[in-house]
C-alpha cells in the first residue's frame, strides 16, 4: 500500500513539475521586470492624478495631455541642449508652470460648483492641448534619445539599463512626493487642506494657492513621466490618451484619492497586463485590466488597496 | 392656473409645429451640402438628446454614449451584411437590440457608482468596447470597420424606393422628432419625476422607498437605446461603421453638445450639436482645413463651462419642461 501512495504522490509531483517546467519562466521573469517598469511610470502618472483629485475634487482629464506636453517639451529641449537631464528638468518646470496657469484660468472660477463641471473644463483643456500638439508638431511621432544605451543580458534578451533607471527614478520622485507631503511645511498645508478645507483656511493657509500648487506638482509629475517614457515609445499627440485611461483605471482600482493604493494598483495592473501579453497580443492584454476594474467595481467599489470602510 | 397651462400648451405646440415645418421644408430649399449637414446635426442631436436624459434629468454624466452609438451602427452593419435581402426595419431592430444589450451591461456595473465615479466608469466602458471592436478583426473588420450599402426605404414586398437625400432627411427627422416626443413624455411621466428626484436628492428618494438602483439602470438603458437609434441613423446615412464611433472622444463630444446647448431641455442638445458642427464648418473655412478646429472650439467650450453653464437654451429650460 505505501508504495502505491508514494507512486501516486510522486506522479502528482511529476505532473506539477512538468507543468511548471513547461511554463516559459524566462519570459515570465522578463515580463515581471517589464510590468514593474511600466507600473512605476504608471504610478507616477496616477499619483499626480490622485493627488489632484484627493485635494481638489478635480478629475483631471487633461492629465494625459500634460504627460504628452512634457514629452514634447523634452523633445524640443533635448534637440536644443543635447542633454537628457536638462530636458527632463526644463520639461517638468515648464509643464508645472503651464499647469498652474491652467488651474488659475479655468479651475479657480469653478470652485464651489458641481465637481462634474471640472471634468468638463479639463476635458476642454485636453482637447485644446492635444490639437495644439497635432498642429504644432505634426502627426509624425518624434523620438527622445535615451541618455545612455547600456544593456545587460537577461536570459535571451539584451535588456536596456535605461528601463531599470526609469523605474528607479519614478520611485525616487514618488518617494520625494511622499516625504514632501509628510514633512515639508507646504506638504503639511496640502494635507491640512485635504482634511478640512474650511478649517485650513481659518488657520491662515492660502487654500486657493495650495490648490494651484497641487495642480502644478501633479502636472510636473505627469511631465516627468512623459519625458522618462519618451524613449520607450514615440512621442505623439495621442500618447496621453492611453495613459490617462490607464491612470483612471488605476485610480479607481486603487481607491480614489489614495496615494498608496494608486501606486500598488499601478504595479498590480501593469503586472497583470504584462503577464497577459505573454499569451495574447498587447492590444488585447488591455482587456485584462478592464476585467480587473469590473471585478473591483463589483466586489469592492471603494478600491482594492484601501482598508474596508466601516 | 388652468388658463396659463392651456396657453402654455398652445404656444408650445405652435412653436413645435413651426420648427418642424421649417425642418421638413429645409431640404427643398437648401443646397446639397447643407441638406446633408442638417441631417447630420439631427443625428448627433438625437445622440446628445439621449445623453441629456441622464445628464439633465438624472444628474449622471455619461462618457459611455459612444458605446451605444457605435453598437447601434454595428447592429445595422450586422443586419445588412448577414440577412438577405437587406431590410431597413430589421437593421433598425438589430441596432436597437445591440445597444440595449450594451446598455444593460454598462448600466449594471456603472450605476453602482455616483457622480465622478460614474463618469469615469462609463468612460472606461467605452474604452473596453472600443478595444474589443478594434481587435476582433474577424467579425468587426477591425480598424477599417465595415461598409455596406443603404437599404431601401419602405415596407419590403409592398412598396419600396431607394433613399434620396430628401427622403433620408425626412426619415431621420421623423425618427428624431418621434424620439423627442417619447423622451419628453418619459421625463414628464411619474417615472421621469422619480428620475428628477434622484437628481435633486438621491438619499431622500431612496428613503421614500424608491429602488433608486433599478430606476438608474432603466434610465441608462433607455438612454442607451435612443443613443443606439442615433447610431442606426448614422450608419444608414454614412454607410459604414468603424471603431472610432465607439472611441471615448465621441462621448466627450456628446457631452460638449449637451453643455453648449443646455442640459435638461432635450432640444438644447440638438441646438448644441448644430452650434458645434456649425463652428467646425466655420473655423474650417476661416482658418483652413489644416488648422484643427478643436482648438478654438475647445476654448469656446471652456469659456461656456465657466460663464454660461446653462447653455444656449438654458433660459428656456423651465418653459420647455412644463
């Protein structure tokens, strides 16, 4: 008897083993790294979006266009200066200024109205910016040269170091934002405004300027991700659309206005898509993240990565 | 009281008849280009009007109407490409069935959320359907879409004639006017009153005992069916269906029509569609075809959101809904 159990057991082990060894582990490892890299970029885009939403109740439809604008400014400055890092910094600062100007011109008059009107206004902004980019830069995609082209061997691939650097830089920027919100004086102003707008105002915090600053920070983060991501895909006037949709999914899955949740959800969604694209085409892999969204809405409409509301 | 409401009804129907008479007579006097333009305005207006049922009366901003619109058009394509001989009414039926099914699906999930969350969810649904239609090349034709020829107008086997620009206009006008009257009746019915009370105070409506969730699902489905009808008419006019109809920018334009024309008026969105498409023509001629008309139109839209949130027909809102 024991021998038959052991043969049965060993046959199970063998089946599992043959199944596991049948899986393309090298592909899975590569896709894990890819997923984390895209996830970090996405987290950078989504954390700007969720910051703006959490503090101002503004769903920023123009976020993808700020991302796109950052990438284009990166292209222009890179061509002029020849230095990637200068391009990154200039793009971030310029788009932050543009964001501040847009906030003052269009969102400030809408304070106190239905939050839905801010969707309309930012949708209008996104149309204008996108068509401006089409008109000014033309329909042909531009290319940003990566700052260095080193590669390392990863299974059968030569994997570019630059991709890992993107993930690292995104993590540093998000970490910096977190530290700023936690310890910086202005960060404390921002958190105070989130918690209670009226009380913050009563304490002498200039709430309208906090809003402008938050919008500028969010815009700058979108621009940073645009420049960083530029070398991986072409820079075109429609590049923002995909990203803003993905960022919306992330923000809903992670729980609206929740920074940590958005970051977790960004990596989660990107990994899901990366694994799915092993089996289907990348265009169809997007559907996996839609399914994740629908399941989230069904079972945890407040978001996957937030504590259960009482 | 009785006197004023009677007088209001008289004025209202006189106004309605005058506008209808103008629209009926329009193709007889307008040149070919403007005839088509007017038909197109009516079709986009119907789509915007269907979305107004949600925006203006239930207070839910949908960015998913492109789904119903696009699937209505694909329904026409399905009927005209698979069933022989091609039949106009079957095409209409297919289109409505497609959009109603999509409406049920979208409504079931998205009505669990409110306000901004509803808007974002419907936006993502439009992207879901877009990706499915775009990648399912064998059935939907993928990026190229499907082309088909226009069916004949009339009752098959009894009397038929091919569509001309005029008869197509009248056909579209009849559908749009019929939809307007039905939608107006719906908003004034007890059902419509419940929808408006959800807009005013959802918690209280629920407390009174109305199943708010079910009302919202029905509202989204109804709105989706009328949007599907617009898609059907669009497909019949343009003789093709392609994935861009389902793209969320189409939904965004529908919301723009609503805001420009005035939400909660039903006719406002048609005016808004006319205003938008008119501006597209005007800027196209003024600034050249190369210049993207959406830059000036987008700026005007933002200004209207800030300074004229009631839209062009906002001043007549109470009068139109009496």
